[in-house]
């Protein structure tokens, strides 16, 4: 009985101690917090237990999550993202790290910082800055700028490079407009150094956007950064050579199926793939050549294959291989990008990408599946079988697309830089952004500007894709510089001959003469509308302006002294032979127009300044738009395709007979 009482007393005492510990009446011996810590967390001596004013951890950006306490509460995946991030602002996106208000007033303008005295700058970076300063985006007033570009050379951030700029962190932070990098764009080709070649730039970019070569998908911030190609210092600033595709031979096979010629790294990052290429090389139609003969101390590290590889390497001419192969291997080097990429594009050699984790250049706008084969480094031995299985029609399509992409976006530093700026502008002015079709088909996003029209049907380049049949008639534009003094002048005979053509929808006389417009009765009666336009700038190039009165796709441009019969007009203007498209956008200047409708029309003489015309036939008149803000094309009934002459300043439409 006494034993039971003792057990009961011990149990009650233990329960009381546990209750006291739970209620906080007795401090735990292991709790060694200071009085300062307890008071900071809301502890008060006169309270029965601690009071926490904010019991939940506040949200911290990933770039500030560097405390041990915080890391205890994040997942392993999030820890890896934090630890592998080579710059802050990893979670930056346009809506969180870009100030759109700076672009609303003056549009998309780019300011380049003035070059500081004594700062060295590479030729490649100077080409980039010169391109921006010569573009339509440039402004010399930082108050009008939407985007800022540093004059400090950030292209080469390899500390072993002679182009490396020292103390860049301090220099950037001292810039008066830096603002933690907000609305700034940083160009970079090389980052990191031997032996790991990380993507660290050596300074905190803050909230700035990166236009970077060899950027990984892990560090790439979608729709914020721009992946650009790695280009050499010899890459032309403007122009650039055209692609090397001379003939679309069918079948599109060449001497070699797959080729590569480049360095082999014996140790370190980037060595695995190139070291394994000899397994696939057959010295016949698959020629993959590597050399370890590079660097000052290559002989100290050479392996048993070096001498044989070097001898085989010297037997082949690289350009001959490049121009006579169907596919070109583009394996990663020390960094993810390679010069071989642009070389293959220009040579119409379909790139076979072997660089896992590389965010391909301009991936935001370019569909690389139409121009390249995306391989996997882990499946190297399957590459020859894979490329041999591609149908010849697909090969021809891939090859043609390489030429388009090279000439549209990569053939010069100017095109690379302008493409970068156009991509960012499309993000800022999303309501007027280009569709994927504009970027991935002729003539390309640098020529088909959305400022001209948001409706793809207004661009003749896309008729075939949209299933739109071009209108079969043309507008004749006659450039007149001589006064009208006689009824036997060549311009009147030309006007009558052109008007009789069954393919002529209307005639526009561009009056660039110093004399006033002739009276209406001085012009001959015609069966098609005649519009006389007097421009403000009386120059010959004014005939190429996109006048609002032109309602046809085809334009026949003529001088006033041209001698043509109606039969000859038929010959040069039949739908099968004649279509002239404008592939550029120009702001139309205010013009004065005069509409003549022939002797049977007794209406008033219309004169007005150029204004916004009503929608063209087939143009979107409702707010039906795709996700990217491009007007969705609608089929155009045949009866709506009749030519009509719109007189600016008048609501009257004069259909052609």
C-alpha cells in the first residue's frame, strides 16, 4: 500500500513539473538566451508566458536569405538555387525589377552613359555602343530614357583576360543613375575564369537585365534577360556576309554528314563531351576532329591520344569541311556557348547542339527546332543515327531557316544589338509586340515593325501563311517634275495607256513640280481614279513613301517621260509577273491630294491634307487580338477586295469602275 502511494506521489510531482515547464513558469536550463534576445522577441517579465508580436517569419527575397535560421525553413531545391546563384536578383522579372513608368511618356528610348576619361574599352564593346547611338532608340537625354546602357566595358569578365576592367564594382555603384541597376542593360560575352568558369561577372548587377552569351537555363531569368550569341572580335559591325547556301539542291545531302573541328580539353569543365568525340569519328562521312595542342603547357598534360589526334586534325581544312557537310556539331567548350554556332549558321550547316543547359540565343523569339537539332551530351553515341534518320525535306527546311536566321539576326553586331533592343521593346510595349510568325519568317522582326500595323494581313510577306490571296491589281505611281503645258506631253500619253490596263486599280501622280497643280480640266478622262499628290519634300525618293491612298499590294513606279503602250503595261503588270512589296516602315509626311475621276464625274475637286484612313479591306475593325496583342486575321470576302480610293479629309469612297 505504501509503495502505491509513493508511485502516485512521484507521478503527480512529474506532471506538475511538466505543466510548469509548459506554462513557462520555470525556465529551461538549456535556454541561454540573453535578456536582450528575450525582450526583442516580445518577452515581458510580468507576463505568464512569452508574447510574440510577429510569430510568422516575414518573406525574404532569395538574394537576402543568407542566415542559418532562414535556411532551416527552405527546401533543398530552394537552397540549391540560393547557393548556385552567381548574382543577386535571381527572381527579377519585368513586373518586379523594371520601372515601366519611365517608358510611358517618351516611348522606348535608350541612353548610353558618356565614356569616362581614361577607361579602356574593347573594339567589340565600342561597336555595341556605336550601334545603339546610331539607332532610332537612342536619346542623349537621360530624363527621356527608358533603358540605360553602361559605357564601362562589361563584355569580358575573365580575370585572366587583358580586356578585364578592374574595380568595376566601385565604378558601377558610383554611377549617378545606377539605382541598383533598375532599367539597366548589361552586355557580357565572357564570365568566370579558370578552372570552373562560373557565370559570375565580378560585381553585383542588382536589378539590371543581362544580354549575355553562354548563359545557362539555371541562371537565365525568362522574359527579363536576353541570351545573345558568342561572337568574335572580328564579327562585322554592320552589314556582314550573306549565308553560304548557293543552291537548294535536291536531295540536300553533302559530302559529309556530320563534322566538327576544335580544341579538346584534357581536364576541367567542358572536357567530357569533346574527349568522347573520337568514339563517333569514322574518318568518312562523320569527321569529328580535336586537338590538345593549345595552351603553353599542353605537353605536360597530354594523354596517349594527343599525338594521333593532332596528326588527324592537321589533315583537314576547316572551311572545306564546314561548307561540305549537312550537319555541324556544336559541343560546349569551357563555357556553354561556342563560336562554332554562328559559323555553322552562316555555312548553312545545320547545327547539332551538344551543350546541356544552354539557353540558346534569342530563345524568347526564335523557334530553334526549325533550324537546329537539339542533342543531349549524355547520348553522344546516338547522334550519327539520329541525324541520318532526318528526312531530306526536313533537312532542306532546316538549312533554309539557318540562312534566314543568320541574315536576319546574327550576321553583324548591329543586328545582334538591335534584335536585343527590339525584344526588350516588345516586353515594354506589349500591346504592339510582334508575333512568333513575324520573328520566324521573312523578312524578320527587324523589318516587319508592329508600329505599321498589328494585323498580319497588312504585310504581304505573310499572305501564303495566312491563306490570303493577293489582290490582282496594281497602283501606278507616276513621278511628275515638269509643268503641264501641252496636251501632247508624254505624261498624259502614259496616263492614258496605263489607265487602259485591266490590272490597273488607280493612278497616283506624284506632283514634285515647282509650279502649282494644274486645273482639273487639263487632265485626260480615264476609266480609273486618278489622284494627284503634292508632297512637302519634292525629292525623287518621295515616290517610295507609303501613301495612305495606295490600297493595293502591288505598285508600278514610273517616271513622267516613260513611254509604254497598254500592251507593254500588261506585260510588266500581270499578277504572275509583277508584285513589288515595301519591306520597311516610313512615317508618311502630310500631303495634299487631288482626286480626278474622269470626264463623266462632275463632282467637286477634292483637296485635303493627309489623315488617318478608314480600315483597309480585311483589316481588323474589332478588338479581337491574340495573346501577344497581334490582331487575329480574318478571311476577306472577294467582294470586299474591290479597289477604292480614299480621299484624305473626305468621307467619300470612289470605287474603280
